[in-house]
């Protein structure tokens, strides 16, 4: 296969030949290759975050009719680098009374939880870090490291605001993780495998066509999992001063910042892999470079939708957010997991197009019925809202002591 059709495999073979030519044996070539792969995995996405920060600032500024960064470099391209220099030279302040180990381990885990997901993402049919036969299970498992990072930050900071923010953030993330995992089971049922490459290869048609309601719910709960608007309650300036990261400064705070932006793009990678066919496209298996292009077009569209949601929707209250999860998304996904496999089994011997229509129809029907049941329980006008009556200001409610002119 030529360099232009599959540059990733060509570069890997050239590098292996180079190591072998200097006297390294097969085991040495494998070890050095793994170390180089780990270095690329650790550094590449973090450098890519610089570009993501600029893109998100420009897109959201246009959505909200603002200018955005435009002074440092052409089109503001150098603004993220200026921010890196600024945050890098800030003083590292460790408050008195912090628990040293969890306080300093938290930023590392926050970034590691995102980077580990990239290790199993199939970018093309031949280009991936590790081809695990339980790749989806691995993603779900390492995702919990992000929640652990928040717990360590809130507990180790010795700050009541950080502790309260930690409790609320973990409650949000664990709650929304339930419907997210339940939705992720649907592609596993359709593909018959937990291997992400097998899930991609099985998508004829894409799973967003076969299970559209599941894909929509997965997209929404993924927004809650990364703590972006309208679910951005992990950091509430008006209520918690900042959030679980209130006691961090300098590069430690910057690592939380990097993890947030990179997590958003990582969710787009996962969504495109599970529901948009990943690298699949015309000629993608014969020419893997085409698969890489197809994949990032799909990821780019998903990432733009995530930015669109973040830049337009207002923040929900914490009770609204939890009710949405436990009273809407979780019941619907549980019903989907009962009905969807039954329909799939009943339509197994029919034509492919008929099976797809039956699966998509049942999926949308469950979402429609769930939405109607939910909205029917909501108050139809403000008079039906059982709000507590406000106390009326009457003279007998005030103190009757004479005014002596002394103010307490």
C-alpha cells in the first residue's frame, strides 16, 4: 500500500525499519514503538487543545454576536499561546491545610481520564492505539477517573465551596452516566461486539439511522457528562464562587481547563464512532487516509453541534437537571433496552431495510411516548404550580421596640 493511501502504516513501517537498522531486536523495536506511541498520545491531543480553544472561542463569539479573539496574531490565532504563557508563569499557590496527595493528583487524573480514551479510538481501519476487544468497556471504565479527579480536588482542597461543588458535580456525573451507558449498549447489541472497530464495521447503515432516539439521548447526556451548558453546574460562579477547582492556580488550574476542552472533542469522537459510522465511507477500507478524512468530518459536525448547544442554551437548575435524568432519560433508555433487542430478534430473518425501519420506528415510538407521558405531568399554566405563598408584610410582623437611634 502506498504512502498516500495509508501514510500512518507507511510511517510506522519506516520507523520500525529504522530501529531495526541500528541493531534493535524485535522486542526492542516493540518497546521503543510503544514508548513513542505513548508520547504521541500524551502530547498530541494536548497540543491539539490549543487549536480547539481558538475554534470554540471564535464559533461561540459568532453565535452570540461578539468579536472573539482577533488581536493576538492573524484572526486571533496566537491568543491561546498567550494564554498558555500567562497561566504558565502564574504562581503555584497551595492553601494551608490541603491534603497534599489528592490535591496534586487531581489535575493529573483529570487529563489522563481523557487521554486514555484516545488510546482505543479507531481513526482508520489500520490506525489506532490498541485494538481492544472490550474497547467500549475500557472507555466507560477510564471515564470514571474524571469523577475521581473531582472527588480528590474537592476533598483535598480544604475548602467548603470546593467540597459542596464536588458533591454536586459527582451527583450529576454519576447520575447521567447511567443513561449514557445504557444508550451505549444499543450499538453493542447491533454490532454484537464491544470492539470499537467491529462496531464501526457493522454500521451499514449508521446506527443513528437504526436507533435515532438512542443517539439523541446519548448526545444530550454526553453534554451533561462533560459539564457544558445547559448542564454546566460543576462550576457555578454565582453559587460556588468557582467550583471544585477553586483552590487551584497556575498550571494546575490550566490542566482542568485543558481537560474540559479536550473532553468535549473526545465526546465528539465517541459519538461519531458509535452512531455515525466512524471512519466508514466510500473507499475507506482500500484507502485508509479517506477514512481518516471521513471520520474527522463527522467529528467536526458533532463538535460544532456541541458548541452550538453550549453557546445558545441557558443553564438549568440542579433540580431540573436531576429530574430530567431520573424521570425522563433513565426510564426511556431502560424501556429501549427491553424493546429494542426483542424487535431486533423478531426482524432478524427479514430484509435489511425492513429490519432498519422496524428498529428505528420502535426507537422513535418509545421516545415519543416517553415525551408525552413526561409533558402531561407538567403544569399547563402558572396557576397550577403549587408554589408556597409568600408572606405578606403586615405591621404586626415587625418588632414593636421603640427606635432609640442605635443601629445594631
